[in-house]
C-alpha cells in the first residue's frame, strides 16, 4: 500500500527474529529511516533499508505481532499511555532456544502528535487517559465516597485522601521543612509553608493583580470583587463570603465556646480571642508604640493609642459633630443625647449609662472595698479614691495653677482655686440671680428661699439650713463656748 499518509498516523508493528548483537544496529537504522519519512510525508511506506534487507516497513498489521488488548489497557490504567510524540520501543524476550539465540520481539509504535484522551465524562465532557481516572472523576458528580475512616467514620472519594486523613489520628507528620524544622502531614501543606520562607506568591488575581501564597486564599479574595456571599445562616439569614466566617457567626446562636484557657478555664468562641487572653497570664505585650515605646497586648490597643500622638479622631457624633479617637467612646457619648441607661442594678434596678458606673454602684450594696492602699491598707470602693488617698502618704501635689503655680492634691481643688484668679462665679441662683464660686455654696443658699433645713441636732431635734449653724448649736449641749466673730 502506498500513499501520502501522515507520519503521525503511523502504527507499524514489526516482528523479526534478530540476534541480540544485531539489535542495536537494527534499531539505529530503523529510527534513521522513520526520520526520513517524517521529513518527506509523501514518501511511500513500502520501503526497505539498505543495510537490512530483512527489515520491511509496511502499513499493514502483521497478525503474528498483535499485542493483546488487555495488556495495552493495563498499561494505560497505570499511567503508561504516553501522549508525547516520542515512539515507544519495547523488547519482549522469549526463552533461549537450543541454538543459544534469543527471540526478540520488537514493537515500534509511532504515537499521535495530538495526545488524544479517549475516555470522556458524559456530564462535563472532561477527558482522561485512563478509565480508572474517569471512574474516580465521576464521583465528583455522584458524591460517592467509598473509602471510610474506621476511627471517625469520615468518608472520602479517593484512597490517597483517606490515607492523608488517617495521619490526623496517628499524629504522623513525615514532611519536614528544611529551614525551620516544622513538620506536616501533607506534602501540599509543606509546599505552601515553604512560601513563607521564600516569599513566593504564585497565585495572582486577574482583577486587581494582587498575589497570594495559596489558591484557596486567591479564591477567597476573588469573592471581594464579585461581592458574592454564598454561605447563609439558617437562623438569622445573615450571609458570609467564607464558610469559616459563617461557623464563627453560628456560635452566637448556639453559645458554643470551644476554645478554653488552660490556666483559668475561661472559654472563648474564637481562637484569636483565646490567644489574646493568654497574653494576660504571660504578661506578654508584643506591640510597641514607635513614638513613646509603650507596649500593648493587642494590636487594636496600639492603633487606638497611636491616635493620641497623631491627634486623629475618626469617629464623629452624627448629632453634635464631636469627634472621638475610639468607637467605644463615641458610643458612650451618644447616650448623652438619647438619655438611655442600658445598665441596670439587679438589686435596686437603678439605671446607668456605663457598665463601669454600674459596677461601682453595686459595691454600695455589698459594702466591698476592693482597692487597698499598700501603705496603710485602707480600703476604697473606687480606684480613683485610692489614688487620691495615696497622695496623702507621698505629699505629692501634681495639679498646679498656671497663674501662681500653687500645687493641689486633686484636680477639683485646682479648678476651685482658679476661680479666685478669674473672679468667675459660674453657679447662679435661679430665684435671685446671686452667683457663687462653688456648687455647694449655691445649694446652701437655695435653702434660704425654700426654707428647707436638712441638718438636725441629735440632742434636741432642732433643724438648721447650714451645717455650720448646726455645729455652732451643738456647743450648747457639749458646754463649749461659741466664739462670736463680729465684723465692723
């Protein structure tokens, strides 16, 4: 048969009984001949080599040289179906004959340059080289998972996935990082970890060009462009872009707190919250302010602190326009507009604007004084009261008047003193308009209009509008002579 058949479509089985020492020469001559056929596609395929007249190249198949279809199928199933344009040269040796010669079957097959995969999925039309690969692929459509873990019952579609999973139970981590020595149960996890050392980010977003270390990170990022939120909460309907975020949200409904502190037993719904909490026990403060060197447990605390230096106040009140450096401070401020008191005492049901105020109030019911002076061990209900008391031991007067530089122990004392320089009387009586420097003086004055007498003598029951009048009266009972001061 002659014609201009393409070399890529040739399939030429050849059977010859050749002596072992002639095989190398024969192979070299045949490869040279087939190369000439490739260079001249029009060349007839009924050709003979010059040095080996016994070698005949024919397009027809020799029945004596047929390979069993079962053998070809096995080779393909185990991944030996090479799709490259190179030719397979197989030597099949039979047992030695009595003459000492050995029969050698040589099969030379030129494969297709296209590398076609014959096994196609009927659902998605994806093609595979081996039927076993196609069978495994079909499980993605059917959801079949025949390989089950005998310890936890989790099922997998492929045996290699099951073997990797079983390492979780055995604790086996055969893959080691050569740089830091960290171990992994999967080779893929090790490869992803190595990118931390190399800085490699091979997965790039086609929308914005941002690069990522893993394909999963890229997929999560791409949702930010589409705005897709495929994961919905079955209880409140809230949607999330990632399954992990949905699971974390669902703990709000279930109240689950799976992360527990090993030192104090406190439980948390998120691992990040537990790690942040554990720093309280270790006293670790890894976040440093670059300007003043102050350290913080959390990065959020550092960010809030930095606003003190740069003066940034990004949180604005929508009603009065006042700006704040913290969101929490803004929320507390907004209560002043609404008058809301969301924190209630369970004993007397008194309401408070802040939780800290409620805690301080609750001490009035218990009588607890948790703040103690380390010098005299006197107890106080509030930390602010303790700090003011400690000044009595040190004699410190940290608050100074900018006019006369007089020092005071408390800020309230400094404010009262500053009025003596300005002459200001900010507290005015609504009845007569008289002004006073102190709020307490105004309160006493207002009793002259109302006739109210709050101060009662414990001996005779006589009442007085001012505490000073009561003290003067009590000297009658004690026998002390009152000192009268007359002004001319």
